[in-house]
């Protein structure tokens, strides 16, 4: 998975409805 740039990542988080999804995406991002 590629690193998100900050504005894209923020927009993506804003569009998520699920706390679990947010946590998962943050974990993915932290692998970078």
C-alpha cells in the first residue's frame, strides 16, 4: 500500500463512517 499524502488522507478519513475503518487505515499508513 502506498503512503497517502496528507490532504488525501484527511479527506479519506473524513469520508469514513466506521471507527474501525479509521483505525485500520491509520495502521496501514503507519507501515510506511
